[in-house]
């Protein structure tokens, strides 16, 4: 019966590590210099087009809401759409 507390401790530690990794990946994505909207549309795009794309990508909401949406997508195994090259 001593196996159950050990398994619970390991499982909780693994969940904390995965949550920490999610936070780290999310922050690293947002710390990369440059604006993804500028990269996708170019520097000469109109302001209305920029704002529309920003809203479509969810970049117009606060960072904590973006993080919650990121975690929700991870929980549903939805990693988003690939950007065309």
C-alpha cells in the first residue's frame, strides 16, 4: 500500500513540471522580438487589416486570456492552425 502515496507524489510532480513547461513555452513565444502581424502582412499593410488579423489571431486580448486559451487548446489537443509559408 505504500505504492499509492508514491505514485500520487510522482503524478503531482509531473503535472507541476508540465504546467511549468507550458508557462515557459508560452512566455518564450511572446518574448520573441517582432510582431507576428507585421510578419504575416508586411510593414505596408493598412491599420484596419492589422487590427482585423490581430483580432482573428486573438492577439487583441490581454496576455492572461491568451494563456488561458492556450491551455484550453492544449487540454483539447488543439495546437492551432499552421501558418502558410
